């Protein structure tokens, strides 16, 4: 069971998202919050697998709340909710360690897929968000290629699969190794590349030419 804390300052939006998540028998909304401060408190109290945070909230905005949650409980995945056009927040959210980025107006199945992907250890960007991120990246980046040159061939292979959006379990099946070994490779990759999370690693994989898209 994937346990979620959901935070949005609009009660009707919050109720709608909770209903969507509740339609999946494998997801439980453990608590809801209407402010960023409440979100941090609820995460500390319920210790969820995932915190779903609106960007615009009173007391603490979603980005500040995300930073506090990652500091207090790094193992909780953070998924940011955004409305179309808030591109300025994407880079900051990723730099703070957000594991996923979803558009509120997206398909409900995308929301569930994103929660499941982050719970499984993968990064998840809404296709609309991913396209906007990718459109801002250089198609060829020698600096990125230099950075990944420190990786072993196996780590480079894992990074390419990670950048394609695969979970640890999917990567393990693809390269015929156990999931624990994949986790060890991912941890080593993040450390060697000096990135904080899988989303940042996936973007670097794209910049280095290892993958064609982050969808």
C-alpha cells in the first residue's frame, strides 16, 4: 500500500485529487493539508511514502514545504502539482529534490501513474512538463558527456534506462540483475554525478545524449 499525504489549499481540488487516488486500491491518502506548514506536520506524523504538494499554498509554499520534507524525511518521495505555465518553478523544484512533477489538468491516470512510479523509485515528469524541460535543454552538451565519463559501462547503461523513466524493477529485468544491485548502481551514479535525485540524473542522461526523451 502506497501511503500519501496530499496538500492543496483549494478544498475542492484537494477532494478531487483524493478521490482519484482513492480509486486505486493500492493507494491510501493517509492525511490531507491545506497549507505547506500542515503538509510538513502531516508528513512528520504519518511518515508517508509520497507527499503530493501544490506549489502555491499559504504559510509555506509547496517548494519550501518540499525542502523541509526532504530535510526531515528524505525517504518520502515528493511530487509537485502545478498549473500550466508555472515553468519558473520547475527548475527550483528539481533542485530541491522533488521526485515528480505533475500538471493538475492532466489525465487522472497520469496522476496515479506518477505516484506509483515515484513510490517504485523512479522519477516522473508529466509528459507536458517533460517536453517543456527538454525544450529548454541543449540537444548536445559536451559538459554533460564529460560528467558521465566517470561512470562505469554498467552504470552508464543503468543511467540510460533511468533516464528513459524505468523503475529499479524494470531496469533489473532489462539488464538481468537483481533489484538490490540496481539500487546500488543508482546510488553510485547519483554520487559520482553530484546530483540529488533521479530526475536530475535523468535530465543529465538526456543532455549527454543517452536518451531521446524523458516521457
